[in-house]
C-alpha cells in the first residue's frame, strides 16, 4: 500500500529502490521526493556507515551499507539511484557504478552530468541492451513544470513549427586550453569541471525539444562569457548565451521559443513565441493580425488569439508550489518509476539525449570561431526520428 496525494491509501505497486550516495543533494531533493512517487526505499549506501544509517532511519529504509556491491548482492531491488561525487580528476563517477547495477539486473537513475566523454555513455547503452535494464539521467530541467508546458505548447500543431530557440544561463565557457587539459590530460581544471556540471542544464531542454544538433559554432570573450549557436537537421536554430557575471539572486535563466508562423510577413502578423523566465513564469505570446498604419484599436482579438501567462501561486499548500515539483525533481523520479512499472520508454532523460549533450561539451575543446560538425547519437538514426513536429 502507498499514500496518494490526498493522504489516502492506494493499492499500487512501488519500485523497490536503493540509493548510493548520501550527500546534501540527495538529502534536500531526492529522498524527500520518494514520498510522492511510486518508489519504496529499501536500502541506503555511503562510504560512511554513520551517514548511511542516519539516512536510512530518517527516510524509512530497511538496511544500510558501505559497499554497494554487497548491497546489490543481498537486496532484491528494482532500481538504484546513484548520487555520488566526482572522481579526483573531476570526472563524474556514474558510469562504472551504473554498469555494475545493470549487470546485477537493476534499473538505474544517475545524476547529471552522466559523464565527461561520450564513450562512457556508449558503454552504458551497450550494457542496457545486453541486460534488458535501463538507465535514465536525472536532467531535472527537462521536468521543470514550466518547461513541460512550454514543450507542449511548442509542439502543438497551432504553434506552426519551431524556427528558433534561445537559452540564457549564467555559466562560463572555459578556454580551449583548459578544456583540453581536463578532457585529454586528466587534470581537474575548475572552469572545465564547472562547465561540464552546468552546461547540461540548458542543453537538456534544447535537446528535449529540438533533438540532437548537427553542428555548432561558438565564441567567447576573455572572461568566458560567450554564445554557442546550434543548427539542427530539420532547419531550426538555437543559441545558448553563457552569461557568466550575472547576479545570482534574480532570474538567471530565460528561454525563448519562436515559431515559424508569420515569417512571410516578417513576423508582423500571426507570429508566436513562448518565454520561460527563471523556470517559473511562462508566457505564450500570440498576436491577432494587424495591418500597418491604420489600426486605431490595440485591444483586438479573442483571448485565444492573445498572450497567455502561467505562474504558480504561493498562498495555498498545493503540490505545484513546492520546490520539489517546480524544479523538476518530482517529474524526473516519477517518470523513471512510472516508465519502468509500465514497461515503456522514458519520455526524457534517455542515454541518447545524454550522449548528444555530452558530445557538445567534448566538442568545445576544438576551439571557438569555427563550425564544428556533430555526429548523431547512436540509436537515433532510425527512420522518422526527426519527423516529430519539431520544425515543419
């Protein structure tokens, strides 16, 4: 039996889960989300027995371990959440642990970024096929409430296809030299590590909506602020503004999605665009047809032809105004659990998407000021992948 959102008991199966890594992110954002999803905490694992025990007791687990291999051997698990620190070289430590979980017959959710290089993602793809178990990457920005609505609106038929996507993020593009030291020499360069850890946030939303890009071009100034321009096979473009230097106590992220409607009139009539501010306020801008020069009334058109705004209210104890829901943590864990229980593909957070995002980070090491071709992710070359309404 589990407890539903109304506090009632319901007879639904839950995933038997364990968590590897008892740190601050897991404490704040992952363990508390289990109460809202079809997951049952069975075991915790951490290097430090005191932490593993404390987390297990705090969040209602049954057993705790300091060795995840022992845990995999002893427990009957459906899934494992891996939330661990980087290696001494600054690389994500997920691929090796996830591989052992797959070999043990367990589904896995790993945190972002899943890897620094695409070869590690490819290894997990092969193992997932061999074992029949799956890996999902916890790209929370794909599951932000405002983004899910923005994606729904942008892919709807009346939006008319996507021409352009612009994303703003307060991050830094490292120098080519720093990237090469990090990727090729195994040196933990802070600028490169920070880029790897945060670049995946805007990239995950871009790839979720537009698919994998076919090329990129970027430039940066001496501070590391810069712009990355992406081209997609279906004709859309995206620009990612890496705005390091922004204040961090205001709206630091902004996404704009522009339709193909109104192109014939230079965007003066029939055009549409969606704005997502700070992953919170969503605005869908539409305009009824205006002629130029002789209009005397701006207030024309029906509500369905004009701008619409969505934003949460914080006066009541609704689920949607809790950070676990607003920021995507519920969405990612709920999708992981429901997809496995329903035996269906993940809607987002796939290894193919992770491969595409990781490739962008790798290719930054080729340097600014030139167009860089990008390969298609393995398994995504099947017929019909881009015939999904992204850009018609």
